[in-house]
């Protein structure tokens, strides 16, 4: 195991919160080190926005911006201020130690005076046996339409999307580019999605809604061939032939690696005890973005809390920690900092 010395600030994550924190920390001369995460089937560095086609509500882009472009721009902006980036996960944080001890997925151990956790959240699954098997083997079950929807196997097929939130609407609309028909399956008789997205989905001629319906079984050996559905009111079951299933039923915060080290809410989100502060239950460890926000969960709010976390880390390092940095850092933003 290599010892990498003591870092001023380690930022864990690579969504809008992480990159904003990195930009602020780098400009404050804290020489941040970002662990942007390892790519996996469910998540890639850059986080959930890597799976979003058009972002129309991030200020500054009058005509909208592609999610991947936005994330790559944020990453490049952080690099411009010499942020160092490691494409690995942090798998363990010892919050009782000073400096904090962190371990990476590559087996590296490092120490840090301050940590910003911005690991975001990941997609939830229905929990059906064949769902998991086919999702893992590329058998036509996915939690990300934007990642997988354009695959040839889904062309001109009937595709099912489960969920009634904004993600389900976006995924269904996106899939109409390739599918013959998209069946949106929702367990209630009303969408949770914002009116603008719900209206857009309902107005799309290729989208049909199965209200009050749940998926009880995923059918198919090597590739999905159908799903079994149950009506939540009558209990009546039926089979629907589909060529793909896209699950869009919300997310779980990526905090498992922090259990027992930081206070988590019942839903797993990181607790930041003081209103309008990003400090967690442990001084010197800050949280930003979807990992601490189950309410707003927007790119722009994530970026905002990333900024807050970096400013708090900067002030904490300068004034409150035992490990005051070599260079003195002003408590207030420096001239020109916005
Ligand atoms: P969400 O808002 O939590 O919606 C999850 C949906 O899945 C709900 O309709 C829920 O049904 C359903 N669901 C949950 N568990 C289920 C289960 N076991 N079986 C069947 N259905 C289940 O999640 P989201 O759509 O991923 O959105 C998350 C956040 O991101 C929201 O704040 C959203 O506004 C935001 N977002 C914004 C945009 C955008 O602005 N362009 C795009 C995507 C996401 P119930 O309604 O019955 O609970």
C-alpha cells in the first residue's frame, strides 16, 4: 500500500457538486484532489448528467446544453485551475482519525485535512430476479435510456419505461426516437413529474400510459421478450410483449462506504445538521449535491452546494482545524471571486 502524504482537500465525486467544489478549492489554492470514480455499468464519472440529453434549466445556456458536454466542461474548468483527478472510487473513510484516512479502490491510502463528499445518487431497481440478471448481462433491461436506448436491439420495438417522475418522462420521450412505441408504466393514476415534462410525454403520439400498473415479472432468457403486469386496483394480471425495459424509479444516495463514519438519514442521505451549512456530523467533512439533498436534486443546486462546501472547507482549514494550511487563506472570498 502506497502512502500518498497529506492532502489539503479531497473531493469525492464528479458531478456538478464535485467540480464546482474543485473549481472553488483550486482557486483558493487548496490544491484539491478529486476522486471522480470508476466507470461501471450503472454509473460513469460525471454522474447522472452524463445520462441526460438536453439540460434546459441550467442557467447560462439559452438554448440548452447536452448533459455530457456540461459535465466535461465543468471537469475541464476544474483542470484549468490545476485540480488533480484520479479515476478511482474512495471505498473507505476513517472519520475518527486526524488527518482523515481515505482508501481508494486501487488500494491507495491517503490522508486529508478536509474532505468534500459529492458522490451523488444511483438508480433504483424494481428488485425482480430476472431484471437484475438481464440488466447485468446486457439483456435489454436498463436504468439508463440515454446510455442504452440507441442500441440496435431496441430499434422499432415496443419498449417499456417504469416510473412516473421526471426521469421516466425524459427516458420515455428519448426512447421514442428509436422505438415503435413506448409504454410508460406507472403505479398510480397521476404522475409525480413536473407538468411541463408530463405534458410533453402525454402529447407524444408514440407514448402510451399504463396507469395503476406494476411490473411483477421480467420474461426472457438471453434477452427480454416481455413483462408481466398487474393492475394495482383490480389485481388483474397480463403479459406485455416488449423488446426492452427501462427502469426510472428514483435514486439512492451513494453513501454505503460512509456507514458508521458519518450520520446518515433513514433514506441514506448524508445529514448536514446546521441549516445552510454543508458540514456533516464530523467537523472537516462536508457534503454537497445529491448525496445530501433528497429534495431539490438539480444540477444547479448541486453546483451551489459544491460552492458552499468548498468555501466552508477553506474557512475551516484556515481557522478551525488543527491543520492550518501553510498559506494563510482569507475567510472572505478574495477579490474577483464570485
Ligand atoms: P422521482 O421523482 O423520485 O420519481 C420516481 C418515480 O418512480 C415515482 O413516480 C414513483 O412512484 C416511482 N417508483 C418509485 N419506486 C417504485 C417502485 N418500486 N415501483 C414502481 N414505481 C416506483 O425520481 P426521478 O424521476 O428520478 O427524479 C428525481 C429528481 O430529479 C426529481 O427532483 C426530478 O425533478 C429531478 N429530475 C429533473 C429532470 C429535469 O428537470 N429535466 C429530469 C430528471 C430528473 P410514485 O409517484 O407513486 O411515488
